[in-house]
C-alpha cells in the first residue's frame, strides 16, 4: 500500500504476444520479498496458458486464489463488463493484496485501462504505480513488432470482444506512449550496439521521464518493476494514444459520475428488473448496483447491472431490528440526467 495515499498500488504490464511478459511476471513473483501480490491475467481463447503457468509457480506471493483470469477478450474492450467488477471484488476482500499486477493481452490499448482506474468504485482505493511495456528486442532489431506477427493476428481474430482495429504499429506506439518503464527483453539475442540503437530510437517516441532496462531471459526483479509511484491515472494528458493525438477519443470513457438513489419498497423482483433495465437503456447507464426492499419478502434483493445485463437475487434475510430500505448506486459518463433517473427509479 502506498504510504502517502493509502491506496493499493497496481502495475500494468503490456507488450505483444511472445515479448516475454509471463516470464517477467514469474521472476517478479520470485523476488517479491514477502509482498502479497494479486495477478489479473487477460487471457482468452486458445492463445496462451499464462494463468496455468503462474498458478504453478509455487511461490507464497502468488497463491492460486490471488490469480484471476479475464478470459472474455481484450481487457481494454471489456472494462465495464469484466475489469472494474473484478477490481471491486479484489479490493473488497478481507485480506487485500499489497500490490496488484495486471498482465494485458498483446492487443490491449493501455490508455483505456489506465483510465478505468478513475471509475468511482475503485479510484479512491487503488493507484497505477506504473505501466511497464515489454519490448521484444530481437524482433524490433529485425523490423518487426513481435516475434510472430501471424500469431498476433490469430489472437486478434480469436477475440470476439475486440472493438478496435489498430494496426500493430499504432498498438506499439500506444504501448510506448503510456509506459513509465520499458523493458528491452531478449537483450541476449542482440549485440550491445544494436540494443543501444533500439533504445535510442525508442527514446525519441516516449516521454523524457521514461526509463529503459535491458533484460535477458526475463530476469528482472520486483524492486525494478514495482514501486515506480507514477500515479499514471492522474497523468493521462501526457500519455495520449495514437487516436487521441489525431483528435479522436472514442475508445473509452474519459470521465465518470455516480450518485445514490433510494427507491421505496417495490412490489416484486420482476418489477424491479424491468424498471432498472428500462432506465439503463434510456439513459446509457454503465453500471448500477445496490439492494431493494421487496414487499412481502423476508430477504433483501441485490441488483448488479453492467450495461444492459441485470442480475437480481436475494442475498440474505432482513435482520431483526434492521431498518428495511432500498439503495442503488448509479454510475455513468458525466452528463447523466440525474433528475430523470431518480424520478424513474424512485417513482
């Protein structure tokens, strides 16, 4: 936990398929020095076995319960559906991690993921300690972005959730633009002069504050990768993606707002679900969650909505002496019609 903010630090590790992200994370775990690390692995389809490899590391810093796989597609395209709820559950644990490490898929745009740390549910509890970009030095020395660009394309075709068609050079540009630290992996496969040339070329593409480290076989310790204290979510203006620099910003949500609605007692579960579904559709609400008092029900009804998907279930009985009531948190982009939403949910 960062001393000056009380927030749990999170490290985002990005890079193309085959760059060596998993090997680097495994070495990070081996050198964690007692820190409890939670891993979020963005794996999907038949592309990789990262989760299985990491679960088998046999290290106290990565118990199986601390490894979470997001297998529904590119993490930057499933922020609302997968990433934010996963982070919320992780932060709500009674035994919270000391550090969170997020391995993105090779197709993920890092900027939308970093923006997600400003969501109301998590922004006061976690900070982006740093964004690490892993570069395949051998591939770059040969004029390629990844060792097997055909495998990267197959990964793209396998991901049904992918909603951006960024060419590899734009993805690479975005990974560099968002980085705090660039690991030039596979440095043992190129000579020293070539490695220096790669670093010089890449330095022209990044902020002056970005550090470079040459890495052989993924051998880089936790003390190098963790503890950058970058607060990247507060520095997005200096980490613009290719499309943002070109004047477009349509991949993710920049700013969010939230408010609490207190409906009265509802007639039944189906009525609540129908009302919530309608209001979400009419107002473009991103998330809605909370509980509702149902007339003639002995238990409270929990509501969890992500986009148009609404889940409703009775979680526990009302306790003796407990004041029954309803409370729903509404989350969306700035500009929500709060008055209309309140009227619809409280009416």
